[in-house]
């Protein structure tokens, strides 16, 4: 039995990656028992799980509350592998000490911790966050990093260089994404941004950049797909900057791909990333990307003037300059080549082989 363990199935990047690996493995090895284990059985992505994959819930809202029921689950079911990400990785690392040593714990690091730690203003919480990640590294049989930057950052921040580690880019279900991208949209945008309305995505700077851009080019439009706790604050900022005719907060869309496909550019204004699914999905659709050169994998993916541009982090002026440059009529990026090059690297079939190698070395 292989257990895929997550806090829930909200529509986030890490959840989608784990779900893609689960479904790909299910297709490749139909006789292997796979189980989806959730802290809480909630989230829109539940609808994508086939009935042939059992779903268990620990009834736990966070990592700490997951530990005891996870230990109980492991003792009862004796899985060969527990594969975790996000907060579940910490719960799995603690549980490892209380269950059979035959159970292999593989943990996927969900974000760039050197940047994410800065969100903790309380120095004690910041230290606890780093200690938790250090604990994960010391109590895992295998660690998966999403990109080279994340691996180097993790080792630097925790002082732990896991003996068994892999760097595996995130997968894109190319055929599925392309099919979904063919749906009709109510409105097409010059720029599209996709992601939760939270501090990490730094939409405040993106709106400030749009205000600057409007003084030079008033015809552009930006659609922001996503929901989150900063919605009211961003709506207020949008009105104060008089961007109502240019920028549109669209809320959550289960299928953002038609908007991404039909936009001229995807924009990512993040303060940091792990390895952005939205960026590589956009590239696989042939839509070039404007992204911050933030801590994370963006610089490993975006090549200036070929598939988009990088800009400075938390710098509205620089972001607006790059957005303005992208609208220059003399700028032509080959969308077909962008899609072909991205698909050759990030296609789910290619990425799954890497995960398959990791999982199968522990399956007897």
C-alpha cells in the first residue's frame, strides 16, 4: 500500500501535483493499492478522485492534530510508503518515530523556506518554523524538492543535507490542460494572474504597477483569478487607484486555462514561490510569462525575451516597465515554440517517471 497524505484537497499547487502523481501511478500500476489520506476530507479537488481510490480522513484540521490518528492509521494498515507534502510532512515525520521502521516516509517540500520564514514576524515562530523543517529533513527516508533553488535554500536554512533526495519539477497534464483551455470565456484579457489572494502573491504591487502602466497605456486589461483573505483590501485598492475599467477580480475559477490561453501574458508578482504550477501550465499552453525573479524556481524556467521576462521582486515600477515592454508591437514571442519547449520538460508523463523511480525503489 502507498499512502498519499495531505491536509486537504483545496485547489492549491502542491495539492494538484500530489493528485497528478497519485492518478498517474494509479493508471500505471492498477494492481497496486493506493490510498488518499487527508487531515480533513474537504476541498474542490475531491471531485477529481476516482471511486477506485479509497479516501480516508483523520478528522484533523492541522499537522499537530494529525499525528495521533496518523500513527493509529499506520499501525492498523501497515503501508509500505507514506508520501506527504505541506503540513502533513511534519505530522508524518513525527509519526515515523512511533511506527514500524519498515514504513518508508517520503516528504515533498512545499515551498522555499528561506523566503516563507519571513512571513513570521514573531522571531520565536520563525525559529519554530525552521526547526520543524529541519525535523522533517532528519526524519524522512527521502526528500523531494521542486527545483534546484529550493534544495540549496533548504540545506542553507536547516543545515540538513538529506542523504536521499530528488529534484523533480512539477508536472503538467498537457492534454487535459489543452482540452480545458478550449472552453469559451466571457472576457479576454491582456494580462492574467492566477493564485490565491494572499500576501505571498503580492497583488498589491501588481495593482500599483497597473496604476503606473495606465498612465502610459490605458487600453490594457488584467484579470485576477483567485480568492482569499485579501479580497476586500484589494478591491479597495483597485478603486482608490481608479483601475475599475482595467483590472478585474474574478474570484475562484475551477478552470482558469481558457483565460490563460487567450491572454497575451500571464503575470506572477509573487514574493516567493516553490515551483509555480501556474507558470509552467501557462508556458505549456504557449502563453508567455512575466514573473518576479523571486526566491524559488522562476529563474530556472523564464528566459528573458524567449518565453517571457523576469522583473524585480516587490517593485511596482520595474514590473510596470516590463509589462509596458511586453505590449510593444515590435515584441513577438513564438507561442508555438514556447509550448513545445515547455511540454518537452514538464509533461506529466516525463515528470511521473521521476516520481515512479523514487516510489518504486521502496516498493517490495
